[in-house]
């Protein structure tokens, strides 16, 4: 099992957990753009820093979603 971490690109996360698109789209308004459209190859950490997003919150949502999908 691969654990989602801040160094993974958005693409890697979506490949690992396709449902993660929903989580990323929750932050599009706050970022002012489609994160997946503009930052697919950037790490989650870079994206959070660039758009002043709460990295810990995003990571928690992604991990929770990933664990939910595996059950």
C-alpha cells in the first residue's frame, strides 16, 4: 500500500486514488484556478505553498479518502 505524502505530484495521487479529484476540486475556488488543470505535475507541497492552502488539511482529507476506498 502506498501512502499519500506531500512530495507526490497531483498526478501520482490521482493515479493512486482517482476519487482524490473530488478533494482537489474542493480547493479550486480558494486557489482561484483548477488545481489539476494547472498543477498536475507539481507536488502537493508545492501546490499548497503556491496557493497558501492548508497542506495538513488537504493531506488528511486525501488519506481519509484513500483509507475509506480500501475498506
